[in-house]
């Protein structure tokens, strides 16, 4: 039994070291002087972190960071808001066409996101919205998974009796939604919010084809272009990658339970 | 009468609540999808061509375009390599982590999940630098250890380029798979395992006859979504060849060995001198056909497997 346990630990520790390795390399390579990076094996952290920080934290990088941040916040707010409203209607009302419309939403969940991309980009040009952040935020407005998620959550966790009694007391429907249903929804909102934020923060393709002005770049675009900005300074660019990942790690540390529950919830419950 | 009025009042609201979603969906999702279908029957481009050409784009793709078939072959090959590995190694590692003998479960879960939390853009770039020809870590390490005498151009060779992409996807997604399996295993009732132990089942029997069958719904979900996502893969190889490592700024990698359909769609529609929206649209719809086909086959196969047992 003891030998078995030791063996288990050895296997797991080795496997997790292998898996942490590229991630760890990203962290350490950012602390090197660029010239040394390719001469030695950069396994242990070096002492050049502050210099690299000075190089990479330029006004344009900070601007990319800010763009990514506010786009992700608006994307998340828009997506979660619309999904909660729609989910409320599907979970708590009876109305004509409900079954058909809900089935339609489930069906659209199967359609890959890239399918309409070319026409979406053209449409944005017709509306003169290319080279703005609007397409990135708009793409959060039709989140079929979010509607499904909100409807399921509302069916199981928002008591209908509370809504009924509020209605008898003369509460209007928007107020019922705003001040009675929303508080019940907080766990679902934070889960869906995390997933949306993650999706927006990591989005690379849509900004790639709708934005070509550097001052409007979001972080993934800015990072991908760091190599042309500081062609020789690899360490600084790698530090940029670390800084781009940092918010995700912070989000994960604070919300790992919520996030894991949200990501796995649908499949595990079956 | 009063009751009826109440019902009517109630009836207006659900429609108002769902209107924004369906409005946005119609304008920003349904319309583009339908219009892309129309585009795929035209030679629409940036330079003013707007002619309806019927199925010509598709004929060209299916019968005369070796890039299309190569990109499709690539993504299917990649899936065939990393998906079985993810499922098998994922279930094994998850059952090791969730075993009663292991104490620091969170540490192990987090270390495997760290890859999934890394921005996808960073992943392509890190691997490009690790496997860089001149100064990459892998070459330096292998020379230090005396395994090779000359630096190998990993990213310049089509076979090794493919393995690097497969490794990258495997590395990124193992933590995601583990998370699902861990959650699934935690939801299996402990008494099932205790009963098996009392009956004298070996760990191997428990894994094969209890854990795997009970994880079936999770596997169904993971396999189908991985196939759908895998056929649409684009960012990882694209950033691997975005010019960070020495001499690696090329579309599709060496010989197009890591070209993918969606990358092809991008290249046809938004890149350099082509801007052929019609062709890009046809690639999008052809890829979608393959996705629909493969996910149907995948679901059928997994379900039939379940019925026979």
C-alpha cells in the first residue's frame, strides 16, 4: 500500500511537472536579458524582470490592455443581461411559440461560430463599424449557450411562488425581474459572466479581421504584434504574454469553483 | 373577467423579454449565416465582382483544390491523434488524482489546468519559441544532453510541425478534460465503489467496468465538442507560424502540413491580395458540412456502443 502510494505520487508529480513546464518557461523567460535567452538554458529565473517590464509596459501596451478590459466588460454585461432576460421568459412564462423558439435556440447552439463570419465582417463594414470595438461587443449579444444556461438555472433555482406573490402585491413584470429574480440569479450570473469574460479576453480572430488600427488593438492582437514591435527583444515580448495571461489566472483563483461548476455543469448533470 | 385581463397583461411580457435576443440573433447571426450561404454561390470579392456562379466554388474546392483537402486531412489527422490520447490519459490521470491515496488534489488539478488558463495567443508563441531552430530551448537542451549534434529545424519540417501542433492541443486541453472527469468521478456514488471492493474487484476492473461506463455522458459531450472544435482549429497553428521563431512566417506551415480549413477561409477572404469572399464562404460551408457529418457519426457511434451493452 505504501509503495503504491509513493508510485502514484511519483507519476502524478512527474506528469504535472511536464505539464507545468511550458507555462513555467513563459514565466522565467520573461525575466531574462534577451541576449542570454538563447545562449543558456533559461530554467531558473534571472534578474532582468524590471528592465523588461519597463520595455513592455509602454503606452501602446497599456492601451491594448485597457481596450481588452473594457471590451470584455461590456461584452460580458451585454451577453449576461440579454441571456438572463430571455431565460427568464422561457423559464417562468407560458406563451405561444415557446417550445418552438426554445428548440430553435438549442438548435443554433450546434452551429459553429465561424460559419457566418465573412458576412458578419461585411455587415459591420456596411454599418461603418469596422475599426471600432462595436463588432467585438455585438458578438456577445447572441449567446445561445447563455440562454440555455440561464433558463436551466432559473427553472431549478428561482421559486415561482415568490414571483406569483410579488405579482399579487401589484409588482410590475420588469420590477419582478429586476429586484426579485436577479438576486436569485447571482450564482448563474457570476458563472456565465466568467465564461463570457474569458471568451472575450481570448478572442483573436474577430479583432484580427475587423480592426487594423494599432491603437484599437485588443491584447491578443497587441501580443501577436509585439514581435514586430520589438523584433530583437524577445524577453520583453514574452513578459507581455505573461501579463496577458495574468488576469485569467486572477479570475481563476477567485472564481475557480464557480467556473468549473459552470463549464462542467451541463455535461456532468447530463 | 379580471383573471383574463391579468393573463393578457402577463402575455405581453414574455415576448418583450425575448425580443432583444431574437432581434440581435436575426440581425447579427442569422442574417450573416444565410448571407454567407448566398456568398458561397457567387464570386464576390473586394474588387467588385458580384456574379452568381452556382456551385462553381464548391466544384473547385472539392475537385480541384488540393489545399482544401490537405487542410481537411490535417485537422482530421490531428483529432485522430490527440482525441484518443486526451480521453485515455485524461481518465487515467483523473482517476489517479481522485484516488483516496492522494492528498493535494487541488495542486495537481491546478497544475494541469494552468495550460487551459493561458491565453491561446500565448500558447502558439511559447511553442514557437521553445522549438525555435537557432535559439530554441528544445534544441539547446538536446545539444547540452548530447542527444543531437546539430540543431534540428523542428518547425521547418512537415512531420515534426504536425507533432508540435498535436502536442500543443494535447497540452492545452488535458486540464480541461481532467476537470470534467474529476467532476464526473466526484458525482459517482461512493457506495458503488465500496460494493465493488467488497466483491473483490481489482482497481483495473473498477476502472474498466464502473468508472468508464459511468463517465459515458461526459465522454459523449467531450468527444463531440472536441471534434466540432477540432475541425475549426485555427489559432494554434496560425500563431505557431506568425513569425516569432526564426523563419516561420508562412501560411500553413511547411508544405501546408498544419494548414486548417478555417485558416484557409481566413487566408482566402481576408489576407494579402485575394479577398475572395465567395471562395471563403464556400470553404466555411464545406467545413460546416464535415462538422455536421462527423458529429452525427460520432454521436451515433457512441450511442450504439451504449445500447449494445
